[in-house]
């Protein structure tokens, strides 16, 4: 397995944690959540830079952003009580399907 995908997973988790903490940071007026935001994005972008050494940029960004969108929407629904209507769920399904197509069938995915 390409080690870049491990760094990509770490980047995704760090970005999701940071984005989730943004709501709690209250416009960077609360120090604890603000530090989580800064650290999370720092880790995410550092790991993403490592990913770019072995995974094509388009593939890495598609996976990173697609997974981030879906995970953040699910966290918003679960933790913050935000509603997901049918079009939102269908759209996220298409995002997941698109990432799966890239991973399974594209020759540019680094396999």
C-alpha cells in the first residue's frame, strides 16, 4: 500500500477535527477550541504535503475534500443537530461514489 494514503487519512481526520472545532471557537474568541483549529489545520496541511509526494494532486484532493465534506456533514447532523435532507444525502452519496470510482478504476490513482 502506498504510504501516502496513511498520511491522507491522518490529514482527513485532522481537518475534520479542526473544522468541527471552528463552531466551538466562537470566532477565535475561545482559546481551547481555537488551538484545536490551528493544530488540526496545521497537521492536516503538513500531512497533505506529504501525500503529494506519492499520490497525484487531483486524486489526493478529491479524496481529501470528498471525505471531509461527508464527515463534516455527518458530524454537523450528529453533534450539532443540523438536518440532512434527501438531496444532501444523495449528493454525499454521489461524492462517495465518485471517490470510489477514482480509487477502483482510475489509472491516475497511484495503483
